[in-house]
């Protein structure tokens, strides 16, 4: 069997993007994706592009900003070639402070980012409430990153896969059980049907990397995504509000609330403790949510950076032990549409 140039293990957002990038360069690409798992990260993700909302290493913030900015041309390009709109939405994200020490830290971060040439503003409490009526009534102010935003991660995955296949990538509905290695070098991927030779391999199987490909994976956390179309609160404009690793993403008729970190192994079940913590934080950010019924609850798993720092989407994980796993839960809240 002839070796492909690149074997991609996993067909989520990362694997699909890697497959498209390789195919654009004229490489022969094979994508191995057995099918969506209910606990997978891509269908669970809220799609936040939050490069600037938390203090971080200058190099990592710069990388996150560069990655975020690439979605500006990517969205139209994918829509032109696949007809799929990835829902790129650059509305800005506000990191809210509820006490003076938090406000001081965020003000320092605003100054640091401005010095680095990034767009970043400090909003006083009254300005927050004027911009988002009904939001965070007791806040002391907020760091506002006007170029942060969000997208639809499932649409992104579908579009990247479709474009990769348009460019010649082949999709195999098979689970990779191991990497084939000879003389310290990856030579292919092993599935239930045998070994598929490859010059290079990209491991993008998320939390299943260790199980499916025989590799050690870092600790993991989860992400989720919204669905449904229900009104959040009359008079509340679109907003992404963030505080203490939790957020409210209100867009159109939907609101996604998240997120709680839990050590969970490969268990993506929703827990009452996680939902309670999410709801407490979300109601503080947007009190009108307290009257809205919960539409759906879910959880998903994804790898967490070993350092506990930001992920590629710019969000920060809570502390977790490397090689443990953690879980995030989010749920969709809304009222009757009308």
C-alpha cells in the first residue's frame, strides 16, 4: 500500500483544520475519524475566541491573537468554497471585575496589552451597564477586548472537512488503535483493517490520543456548545461576559453558560455540582437568566495544556494534575421564543 504524505488521527476542529492546511499545500492526506463521540470537544465547544481576556505570557497572548485574527479571512474563504458559514462573530469579550483587587489586576492587564499594541479598553462599572443593560449590576468594571469574539465550532469543523475533501483528502471512518513506529519514527497508523503507511502523522484525537494511539496525553478539560433558539432576556444586546473562568455567551436568542472544571477521567456525565456552580456565576453576570428555564445540559472532554495555561481558543483551564482529566459542563438557558 502506498504511503500517504500525512495521516490525520481525529476529524474534529483541529484535525479538520490540519487536513485542510496540508491539502492546500498539495499533500496527499488521509483523515481517520470513526464518527462523533458524545463527549468530543468540537461539538461541545462554545466557540469562544478569547485571546485577550486573561493575563498571560506575552508570547502566548501574541500567538493567541494571531490565531484569532486568522479567522477573519478564513470565514469568507470557507463560505466561498463550501457554502458553509462558520458564524464568525467579532463582538468583543468583557472580563468583569466584582471587587477592587480584581479591577486593579485587569486595569494592569489593559495597560500591558495596550503597550504591546493590542486593542484593549477599561470600562467602568457604569459603562458596562450602559453597554449591556441588566448585566453585572454590582461589577466594578471590565477589561474589554473588542477584537475577541466567537464562532460556530461545528460549522467550522464541517467546513474544514468539506474543503479538505474538495482538495483531495480522503476520509476513513475508522478508529486508529496505534501508531506504527519503526526505528523511532512514525511510519503509519494502525486500524482494525491493518496498517496504513504514512510519511507523517498528526495526532488530533483529543482525550482519546493516549487510548487510541498509544501516546501519553496531558490532563484534559471539557468544552460545550449551544443549540436551540430561545429568547434570553428582552432588551439584552449580544454579549460575551467572562468572570473567574465562567462566562455567558448571549447571541441572538441563545445563551450558553459555562464552565466548571472537574477531574473526570473519560466520564462526561453532567453533575449537579457543576451545574450549580455554572448557574451561580452566570446569574451574577446576567441576573435576568434566573427567570429562564434550562433547555439542555451537557458536557464534553478535551486535552488541557500541561502548564495549565491558555488553550488555542484563548481560554484558561483551572489547575489540574498533568495526566489527570477534567470535565467542563455548560448548559443552554432560554425562555419561550416570541
